[in-house]
């Protein structure tokens, strides 16, 4: 019922009447033609190398046929082009990053527009990437400077350390003046003064070390944007699909006969056996330095804290992560030896992310999970029941179904904490998501927090005419007790409305009626809807004016 008139739906996805299905496909067809000509290939020779007819390739280049999956992967290989460059996903992400930079007060006075970002990426791509790199460096430097300034101005510990240093410097100076002004001092008294200077100097050194340590700690805590972005670049650069981890997960399942879903007792027994195995060498420690809610919980910590144990899905996932740490430590370390990860902190974050990816691949085997996802029309709650996972775990796995020869619907992923602050994201090409802070207050991810444990859906329209289906659910990660409040987390999936009718969440929605959509933006500081009643922050340009 939802796809009786696909062409009508396609035209309704973009409000402008001149934007048809062909114009939505145009960039890929033009890129294929341009790269083919750069390689000096004829249509006939390229078509033969990928086992299609020249006439079909001509239709693709003329934007009259969609191309994706294995065929697109073969085209990228034959043209010797990165898949993201061919599809334009890397360009789209760079444009979105530049739009966010242009909205910063630092650049807002230049009145740079969305069109300027497009033009710069298209005509001066190296310059665009250089500007983006400089802007990231500026953000990191600003965060460090702000952290240090805040510490100096407001932190009582810094004030106390500085007063201690001043007091000890004053005492040393007074003692030194006495020693200078009284040359005929008795030797015993002079020795006492000398010892006093020595002790006060040593104490001053200790205070100075403490002060420096506080500076280093603060810089490290606030220098998180760069490592996190480096890890995001790694994941996005691989399209959130890691064949090596998928193969490792499949091999581990086969080696130990793990069923779907593996029981908690079986996982606990396997972990115990691996920990007792003397042949296990050089495992990684993916849980080191993790804060609560980031992944693993220390064993029996809930007993000490008078808390209830975590949910079964969480326990199973934690056990699987520990198994991956023991069995796949070498693979994880080799994969983080990547030039995109330039710091130790970025490598540690990447190891944890890749460890969780592999754990998800073990609990939710790729091809079986993809088949069940398609059969259930991507019903997240159904899949959670079928595989014994949580809503967030299933949503994470759906985003990784990106194998070139067997892929699911492309989903974007977003997670917020109870304050609405973005804690995790995986972008969807074409959908502008803020990198940090808060998203548009009209997004269903914020309304979902008012109704925990209920799936909420929403069709949204952006100012460029693009339309998306948003699906959100707020889940309780820790049950409330008398001494501890509940811990909530909200997860949202997003897909282009062109694929919405393949999901169960499109049932009864008016996909062909854009006038019923919720008009939204990416975030208030990036949104051009000046008259929006829900705006809580003016645009950067408005603030500057």
C-alpha cells in the first residue's frame, strides 16, 4: 500500500517540483562518467569489465538507472576510486562540516552560505579540507584555552595551590634575606636556616608538580574533540563496516559453537575457560579508563553500590566484549595502527569502539541478522526480542549493515543523555547532524524522553526540501532504587524517506504529503528558520549582528 506510486512518492520527497528522481541520482552518474573519461576507458570496455551491457552503463551515466550495492563496488574498483568519493558521501560530510564552521562567530561576519560550502568543495576540494583542518585545530585550541582560563578563574584548588606557592616563596625569600643581612650568625642557627630553606624549597617543588598535574589533567579532559573526531573519521571512512571484524566474529562463533543468541551461562563459561587458558597472550584492556555508562561495569560493582545488576542484554554484551578482548586483541591493535588516529587517546577510544563492534557481530551475526531485519521490516523491538539484545544494541547493529554485496537500509544514528546532550552519532549522507551539543529541539529524540520505553516516529522536512523518517526510543539503562535514580538514554535512527516504506514504522504515515511533515533544522545555531517559535539560540550570524 505504501509503494503503489513510487514515482509520486519520489517527487514528494523534495518539495521543489523540478527536483525529480533523476536529479537525485545525478551526482553518481556524472562522477562515474567523469572518472571513466579520466581513466581513458570507453563505455564498452568498462561495461565488459563489470559484466553489464554498454547500454545499461549508458543509462547509469545518463542518470536513468539507480546503482548501488555490489555493482557500485565493482565500478569503484575498476575506476580505481574510493567508494565514498564515487558516491559523494565524503564530499557531503565535508560540506556539512564547513556549514558548521561557517556558522561559528569566528567566520559568521563573512556571510558564507550553504552554496559557498558546495562551491568550495566542488572547485577547491584541497582548500576546503585545509580550512576544515584549521577549524578543527582552532576548536581544540579554544577548548584548551577555555579550560585553563576557567580553572584559573574559578577553581578553588588552583587558588589554594597558588597561595601555597606564594606563601612558600615569601618564606624562602625572608630566610634568604636573614642569611644575607646577618653574616656573623652562629653556625648552628645558620644550619637551621639552611635546613628551613631546603625543606621549603622541596615543598615548593611538590606544590609546583601538583599545579602542573592539574593543568595537564584539565587539558587532557577538555582535549576530547580531536580524539573523538579522529575515531569518527575512521568509522565513517570505513562506512561503519569492518569486514575483518565480521570474519573474526564468524570464526569465533564457529570455533566455540555459539548459537544465536548465545546464553549468558555459555558466554560466562567461555570467558572463564579463556581466562584460565595459559596460551592467551597480549590481550587488550578495552575497559580501562571507561566512565560509567561507556561500556563495561566492574564485576559485582552493583553489590558494593547497593544497586540492582544490569539488564541481561547488558550483561551478555559485557561478557562478549571481554571475550573479544582476549581473543582478538592483536586484530584490534593492528586496526588502530591507522594514520587517521594520531594520539594514544584516540587509539584507546578506537579499540573500545572496535571491540564493541566485534561483540555486536558475535551476538548478531551479519547475514542472519540482515535477513531477519528485512523480514521484520526493521522492527527494532522485534529484533531485540528475537536476539535478546537491547534497543540500542540492535540500532547499532542496523547501522553496520553496509556490506557492498549485502546491505540493509542506510540508517543514521544518534544518542543523547538525559540532558539532551549528544553523546554518540553516526551520520547519514545528506542529513546534517551537529557534531556535539544539542540538535534541533523539534527532533523526536527529545520528545521521546517524555515517554520512556515507547517507540516514537516522525517525518521531518529540512529547508533544502530533503525529508527523513526519524525513529526514537528512550530506555532505562539502570533501574531506580531508593538510593539511586534511574539512568536514561535516548536513541534515534534516521533514514531517507525514499527507503521509509521498507520499514514497519512507515505504516499509516502519509509519505506522499510533505505538508504534514515537521519542519526542522540541524540545530538552532545552524538553522535558517528565523521565525521558528522553538528557537532557543539565535544563529551565529544573528548573534554577531
